[in-house]
C-alpha cells in the first residue's frame, strides 16, 4: 500500500516535473518494511530518490526538493501553525493528509468540472494515471523479489490519444 497508495503520486509528479520517463527502480525497505527508500532512474539518466514513511509517529509530513546543476527548488512548509513547547519551537504536523491537501482536491475537482463543461481537458491524463499505476505495480513486484525493477510500459495504445 505504501507504493500503490502513496508513492504512486511521486511517480506522477516526477514525470511531470522533469519531463522524463522512469526506466528502473530500486527499493530498500527498512527493518519491518517502513520506511522505504525508492530510487528511480529516468531515460535521461536522472535520479529520483524518495522516502516513503507511512507510519511516521510525528504526523503527516510531505516535502519535496528538486536538485539541479544550477540550484534547487523545494516545497515551502504548508503549516501556518508553529508550536513552541518544552523549549522547542517549530512546525506542527497534522495526523493525516486532509489539512495538507483539502484545498488542492477542491481546486482539482473544480478544474475537472470546468473541463467537462468546456470539453477542454485539464490536468493529468488517463495515460499519466496508467503509467503511474503500472510503474507502482512493477515496483511492488521488485519489493517482493530482488528489489530492483526494469520498468517497462510498451507502446502507448491509441486509446490514450
């Protein structure tokens, strides 16, 4: 579930951000299987490294950073709440994904409704969803066996054009 329900989003956003296709993945599970370190390589020899930690005791935490030759870009911390307690100050993390993504889901649904009304597609395509899901399933297979997968999709069917 860590791969097919959570990491699948990292597959999708990585393809969108760097414009490359994933060709291999290596999975390194911690003792007990959580967290996972997943490293993917692209068709342009880029590296995508991701940690997936489904049972982090401190709360729900999502962050991302793109590291390039000329600099980096990272997501800003989403929480407007700072906690100061017992001599420690910092961001507070929610227990689940709802506070972090509620507005994004609302905006995505609004865009989908607009796309249905206008007939102009918006956002990710059915092909993008298929690719992310297919890669996730291949990574699950790698986790169960040799921990490395050569990712294969085959040609894009006309259905997705």
